[in-house]
């Protein structure tokens, strides 16, 4: 666990150094990556809702067929 935290800090530091060397403000990077994560979450939610709806429809069909 402690090694993961150290690795995370090291990776984050490397990212900041790389961003600075490319002339990118790390706050912009953070804002963009949070936006991307939020979008991935939204897509995952929509997909989960679609799967749930398909499963419910399948259950209804199975129930109506077995009656």
C-alpha cells in the first residue's frame, strides 16, 4: 500500500515535470483529465442503464412466455 502511494507520487511528479517542460499548465491538465474522467463516468452510467433496461425486458419476455 505504501509502495503504491510512493509510486503514485512519483508518477504525478513526473507528469508535472513533463507538463512543465512542454509548457503546459498543470491546472489545465488537471481540469481536462477530470473532465475526461467525468465523461467516462457518464458513458459508463448510460451503458449500465441500457444493460439494465435490456435485462428487464428479457426478464419480462421470459416471464410472459412461461405463463
